[in-house]
C-alpha cells in the first residue's frame, strides 16, 4: 500500500540516521565493486514504465524447484503489484520476481511485504532506480525494527524469525518523482534453483547460458560435488558485470567467487548453491562454466612424445578468447620431469599450467620454463589459458626427460671435432644429445641457430634431472658423477612456412682440453707465440706464476674475446691482463663465457702470449723532434712490440706521429713502469695529453697494431714536454721560423721565453712548399698542454691563452717533403 504519513516513524523523507546509514553503505553487498558506495546514481530511462500488476505471492512451502537441468536459461519474467493509493505500487513481493513501479513522488511511501518461511534466512534484495529521483528502502521486522537498508547493489539482509517483513520504499530526498524496480530472493528457500548436472563440470561442456533480467536480485543454481573438489571458474562474460558466490550446505562461502577466471576449492559439505547476479542490476546475458580440475574430465588424451619430431603425438585445440581455457590429459607411468612445448605463435598468447589428479598446481610456464617435475605416476591436466582478445589455435607436445627414445647418437666432448648440426622439423619438437661425462667435468654447451632464432639448451642426467639450475659465476656445468648425460635443446621460434630449421651445437669440456693446441709464451718485437690456427681453444703452458698478456686476434687482426680457465674449469680472466697463481697448463677458449655462439672449425686466429712486463725493448730518446724517428714493423696479426724510454720518473712525454699515418702506421700503445704497472693506456691519451711517468723507471711503451690492420710498418717518436733539452726559440718577428719536413722529420719544437709572449698569442703556420698539412701543440713549463692539438691544415691561424712563464710549441706534420713558416704575435694587436 502507499501512505503519505509524514509525522510517523515511516515518513517519506528518511531520517538523518537512515541517510547516514545508506551513505556509509550499511547494506551488505554480495560481491560488489571495490567502492560500491561511490557508484553513480542510476541513469533515468528514456521512458517511464507503466505500473505492472504483481503476481500472486509465492507458496510458503520450503521446497525449492529444480528447473532446466540442461540447455539454456530463460529470463525471469518481470512482475509488479498494484495496491490502493495514488501510485498503485506496493503489496506482496514474490521471491525471484521483479516488481516495477512507474511512479513514486514527494514524500509518498510504497510498502511491500516479503515472507520467509524459515528462521535465520538471508534476504537477497535489490532496489534499482529506473528514472527520476533516487530511491531508498528500509526493511523492518514485525516489530518495526530496522533489519537493513536497500540500494542499487545487491544487499544481504540477515533475517530473524520466519514470517513477514516489510520493505518501505521512498524517494531519497522526499521530493520530485522517480521510478524503480524491486526484487528479492531467499538464500535458504529460493524461489527456484537450477540443478547443474555432472556433465556440466566437464571441460567439454558448453556451460549454461541465460539472461539475468534487469533488476533481478539473484538467480540460484545448485550442484553436488565431493568436498575438496577443485573447480576452474570462468568469467561469466556477457555485456554486464555478472558475478556470484558458491555456498555450501551450511550456507557458508569459501573461496569460490564467480567473476574472474580463477581456481577454487569447494569447502564444507554439499549440495552447493551459487547465487548469480549482475552487479548494477542491469539485464545481462551470461555463460556459466565451472569445469572440474580435480579428476578432470573432457580433456583429450595427449600421450608423451619421444625426442625429435613427435609426429602424430601432438595435441591441438582452440582456446576461446579473453582468458578462455583448453586442456590436455597427460598420463605418466613414473615420476619424472617433462618438457611442455607449445608452438611459438600460440605461446605468445597462452599461459600453461599443469595440475595433478587432485587439482593441485604442479608447475607453470614461468616456474618451469625448461621442464616440469611430475612427483608421481598418474594422471595430470595440462591447462592452457588465452590472454588474447581472439581465439588461439595451438599445437603442443609433452616429452618425458627420463627416457632416451629419439635421442641422437652420442657425441664426445673433444674440442677438435666438428660442430653438431641439429634439425628441427616440428614447431613443438624437443631434441636430445647424449654424451659421457666424469665426476667433476665442467661441461659447456655452445649453440647457434643457422638463421635468426633462439636456441635453448640445458643439461640433464640419465634420470632426466636438470643440472646446474642456480646462477653461478662459473661457466659451464660441473657434472656430479660419471655416467651418461644429455643436452636437451630446441629452437624457440618457428616459421609457419618452414619444414626444417637447423642449429649448430658444440658440447665441450673445460676440464679436459682434448684437441686444443698448446702455446708457450713468446717474445716482444716478434710474431705471436700462437700462430694462426683453427680450433676455438688453446692450452697455455706457463712456466711460472704471474701476470701474462693474452690476446687472440683473427687473421684480419680483429680482437677475439677469450676466457682462460684453470684445470678445474674455473675462469681466471677474460681480458688481455691475466694473472695465474702457479706454473702449469691453462685452457683458453674463444667466447668461453658466451654459450650462444658456435665458432666454426675453419676459423683461424693467432694468440699473443707474453709476460706482462716487457723485456728486450729497443731504447728510444725523448727528443724525437730532433732525432731520427723509431721505425718498426708488425709482421703478423697479434704482434706486440716494445720500446724503452730514457726519461726519468716524473717527466711528461708525448708521442709524435706523422699526420698521414694510418693502419699499422698508427699503432695502439700503453706505457708501463719497470714492475709492469700500467702508467698510461688510453688509446689516444699519449697523443692528446702528455703521459706523466709515475712509478719505477725505466719505462716502456708497448705497441700493438690496431683492429683491422694486421701487418705494416710504423714510424714514430717521443718528446719530453716538461724540461731539457730546451728547444730553439721561436722568433716574435714576422719571419718567424722555417720548418723543413720529410720521411725522417715530421715534428719541430720551439720555445718562447716568458718575456717574449703576451697573455694571449696568435700562432700562424703556412705551408710554403711541398705537400701535406700540419697542426700545433702548446705546453707550459711543467709540460701540461695549454692549447691544441689543433686540426691539421695547410695554413691556419689560432689564438691561445698562455700561462706566465716559458711555453713550448710543437709543430707536427705529415711525413712528406714540405716547408712551413711558423710565426706568433700578441693576439691583442692587429695583424701586420
């Protein structure tokens, strides 16, 4: 009935307490959004529905009705009630129906009654505004005491004694006009409860489809499954936000919430009930799927494949879009590890997991990227889930690692045998390469695809147990004992139009360098001790402990990175500087720390092996601007030369080099003291800035030909910048000085006394004859660079700020016949 009393407790305008209760969300949501109280008010519909006459109230009987055990649900019909009063709304509200009221205005109240036939029932109720002003409702018991408040989201009202309860609907603010729908359902005695049969829980089931009418409180489903059953709950899909919660026979909920794809375990005893609802009370289609993961059914059987091309032992399927799932049934005759291989395209969108017969997850794609350990013989379920927005078709093969079926013929670990060529003819293929190992052997596997791809390898023992699973600073894998081991490998990516992809592989022992040529230390100013040869390793036979210079270069003199290992396979060094603890034999391997590279057997390289501290070095003066240059020649790739400087400790020197020097004619260099400690080793440091000789004299310069310049002659000199002997004075007149250059003279040195230069000077050089070009450097009395080196030019004027005191000027030219005029003047004065 509708009342207009405004002075009684049930006034049309809610009390402040009621408003506060509604605002703070006292209505308990079944499974609502994270912030239900902040949801926007319902949007008014385009048209206001006419009042609908309510159907007769439901029978008070407690028995629920099982409806539509299979097939597709039909929508619950919308009903209403007509009572006396201006709006004609109110009266008895039947469970499972939707009552509609087209108009409520001002301070009017619509009074509805709902009857529960059992004590301690829970009322699922939903009040949904359809148009106009917002509505609110209060549920009271026979004594007029408030039970709960209703809102747009599904509310749970805990009822007390069996009997009739009153639902009073009014406008939230008591003015204007609105329209609404009202629906209620009983938790303990639902109006009807659709039974889900046993075949519904199969992965082959299409599920249960239906439509939730707008405004419906909830729809009930019931089913029986053993306690502890693990279900995969799918997204109900549809245009709305359909969700639900599973209750056991004690009306308690566990972890089974239907909304997003997840797994859950049924707790408590059955039968179980699921109440499905649309979060906002909107009409929505749905598809309910809850396949059973424990003792799963409906998954096609996938036998375990052998190594190599699996042939017809391949599973396939299509996984529905948006987190849909597909499954394969696995059976293992014994405990052990398996490799799960999906075709590359599908694996971009699918995540897979393996579950045991009781529905416990055994492994997943990320925790078991290489292999999945099955703890016992028995049945398992491989579940693939699709994260793409479109369906994905896939192929999959599962290979047991404890068997040797399909493995290739055994290989050795010697370094001088040809690389293996492995063929992959299936996108889900896994390959196996056996070899014999001894306890303590440190084995490394090098692999390289023959076309762009990613080759994956790892080691297992004869039982299929994966070895060396933890990260280690050491290269390779130490074998735990003598026996047969296997390399498991495959190509990760597959081109749909290919039928045969190949990759190369080398299985090698770092502790047994069989097939590696032996090299003993050589000498400076000579070809490398290790002449050009093949095989990616060398045995270094070292006569004493200490530091050695170790460098591998190809025939073109390009650096080849190498690692040096001791007899236990532990890495000692990866650079030119290599310190060894004792005399003995060590193993050098090109790319030793880079398993993703196979070096061809026909690749030729040379190896320089020298004591770090040079000896028998040729002496050179530090007055190279005056004396003849030092000449030498690199006769082979990888050669090191050395020169001994006569300069004392603390002095500063620069290298003088023809401006037209290239290739081997412009060698790399480093300066070391008498103990071998590096003083200067920047590639261009001794050219751009002087090198200050710190440490113990005498000092040596170590030369090597730069990358790509294997052989050739060089001509160079050195000059001291910080002291005697003094260079000739550069006159300050217009004539300046004349410099004559040639193959044996490509540098000139001049000094300018302190009283013969300004704070800022202009320097001009001009070629007056011959060919080539030149540049200048300027240093203070301490040998520190103040200006230059300038760019090379035939003629140029540069200005430079100078320090107090005398300065030294170097003119460096090409090693060709030419003459130059060099002058200087106060930069503040105009040019003559």
